[in-house]
């Protein structure tokens, strides 16, 4: 009987079943009292306090979510290939050419103009380190422009990272 | 943003990329999600983890929410799924007993006395403590149906039950709760 009354109170009975219970309730005062008790119990169950998570819960969830979004965005940028950052890649390529070209030239020309190495070193002589004229290398126009391109490239990369972070945080 | 903004509007804003809308959802439902997680996993530390993972999972799949059910039902379903996975990994003993292995001591009940006691006890706190002693399933079904006022069909959706199973589970959970309360109060 109690289960039936709980189901009645919870609205879980069919129309016919509910009607039957209603009729029984009209005739049975004990059943009516039982229903009253059940309704009070139900009210208590519906009125239980919700638990409170710690005060940093929202911040913690949002921090993790932001981090996840940022990582997704990073992966998309990496996977999206040359369509999105082709300018940076082109600059990187040019820089590589400017760095490699002087090395190639030096290899072809036998290093003339870059170094001033002695041809032989006699073992009996006091060992002195060969003097290398780096100024010729660094003053070479290819190297000079390669450095400039390199700096510009790194600057653009950092600026790109900064913009990405700002974009994610602003969302 | 005014408090009258509906869940659907907040969700739309979140999907459109407005980060603050996600925060709004967390603030609005953190207590519900945390309480439900606690009912399943039984300790606060794990409940924080489950609640957090549930929100993150909900956010990841937010665009899949089609509004076919209430947002809360959808969210609680995620909490249930995350909590069950958590229990399987960390506390399988809580899931190991099914209903048949946990027979009720109905004879201890003394229905009138238990109801009487229930009425006059320091109600909320004692019921809350009693709910914490229930199995994850029982505590979940009681919380969803009475505290969160989910219909029996919604409880079925959240906990992957048939209507008959849900009704039986609810009835058994209620009886077990009474047993716990009657034992505590004697």
C-alpha cells in the first residue's frame, strides 16, 4: 500500500490507477493520513540542500577549458599547413637561402676571403691557434641580410604567438 | 547578462565562441553537477574531479546538444557517464553489488514509525547523510527525481534505464533510505 501511495504522490500511476487510489482515499482515513506523511517526506526530499563545491571550482574549470581551447587552436594552426602562415614560411625559406648561400660560396671558392688559415703547422713549433678573420664573413652582404631576415622572422613568429593568445583569451 | 536568459540562449552564445557564456553555465549548474557527482562517487575530492570533467565534456559536445531534452537532463547524463567511468576505474567495489545482492530488510522498517521518525528528525541533514550511505545508483535516482525534479522519463535518459526499472529502482531506493533512517534513529 505504501509503495502505491508513493507512486501516487510521485505521479507515477496511470490515470486509471490514480483514479482507483483517489476513490480509496475518500473512503479510508488511515490511507489519507499515510498519504499526508508521505507528502511531507517527499517535501523534505525535494528540499535537501545542494552541496557546494570549493570556491575556485568555476575558475578551475574555466582555466582548463581555456587551456584546452588554446591547445586545439594551436593544433589547428600547425595542421592547417602553408595556407595560414605561408608568409612566415616564405620568409623562413628566404632566410635559409641567405644563410646557406655564403657557406656554399665559401665551399666553392675554397674559403678565400673568409679565413686566413696557415697551410701547415709544424709540431715542433709552439702551437698557436689559427687566426680566423670573422669580420670578412660577417661583413659579407649575404650574411648581413640573413641576420636581418632572421630577426624579422623571429619577431613575426613571436608576434603571431602573441596574437593567437590574445585571440583565445578574448573569446 | 540578466538572470532571465534561458539555457538555450547561453548555449547559443557559447557555441558562437563567447567564453563568458561557458562560465555562466558553470556558475549556474556547478552545485547541481557537484551534488550529483558526490552522490555517485561518495567523496568530495573525487566529486570535484568528476564535476570538472563533466563540464569539460559537456563543453566539448555542446554543439551536439539539439534541445531534444532539457539541458539539465543532457548535462546530468554526462555526469552519470563520467561518474560511472570514474567508479569503474577507481572504486569498482561501489558498483560490484547489484540490487539482488543487496536485499532489503523491510521487516525492520515499521513504516509508520519510520515515517514518523523521518518527519521529526533533523530532517535535511539526516536525510542527506542517509543518502550518502546509499549505493551510487540509489543516491543518483533519489537525487535526480526528488531534488532535481526530473521526470521518470528523464531519469531513464540520464541513467540508461527502462521506465519499469527506473520506477523499481526509485521505490527500492526510497525503502533503503527509510531503512537507513530507521536504523539511525533507533
